[in-house]
C-alpha cells in the first residue's frame, strides 16, 4: 500500500502525503497476553509471536491475546499543481 492519505494546506500551497516507509524494516509483529501482560519478542514475521502465544496458552491456560503490528510511515510534501 503506497499512499495512505494526503492532506492539503491552502496557506502554504503544499500537499502532504503519508506513505508506508519500507526503506528499512518491514512490519514488526508482537503478541501480548491480555490476562497477564506477558508478551512475545518483536519479530519481522508473525510466526515467532504466534508460536509464543500458543506455547503461552498451553503453559498458562490464557486464551486472550492482543496482536500488535507496527508499520513505519513517512510524510513527504510537494508543491500542489494548479
């Protein structure tokens, strides 16, 4: 997904765009137990956090989890066309 949103500023005649920034890491995945607050390590893939949640459920009987996905974005501006 390239352009998530765009805003215009009439006062400065500038158009801003907020886009996903994939120049570094991709999305970061984590899972947090909603019962005890325990959490997986952050990972660039979901397999590690998902495995942690299933193992945690097996050890503790806790069944509720919060999936945390962090994506990075960058705002950029350019002159608006008339």
